[in-house]
């Protein structure tokens, strides 16, 4: 027999899973949009913008720019 507590726990778990998935999706889309904006910039402005970011994010964006667009 399924109790009310079981249904409540499953519902809360489903909402948490949906929230986590949605936030990761938005993070991916935002980073992809930012990557396209960086690719459209000239080299000096792109370097100036990248130096303002956290080192781990900076390295990730530089790597993605090199892989997708061949830019350094």
C-alpha cells in the first residue's frame, strides 16, 4: 500500500531533481551565449574581459574558444 508520506517524498524528490536539472541547463545556455559573445569580440577586448574572470572559468572559456572557434 502506498502511503501519503511516500507520495510526498517522491513529489519533493521530483521537484528537486527538476530544479537541479533546470539550473544546470540554464548555466550551460548562459555559458554558451557568453562564449559566442567572446568569439565576436576583437582580441584585445576579449583578453581584457577574460582577465576579469575567475581563473577556473577563464581557463574553461579559453579552452572552449580554442576548440570551437580556433581562437586563443
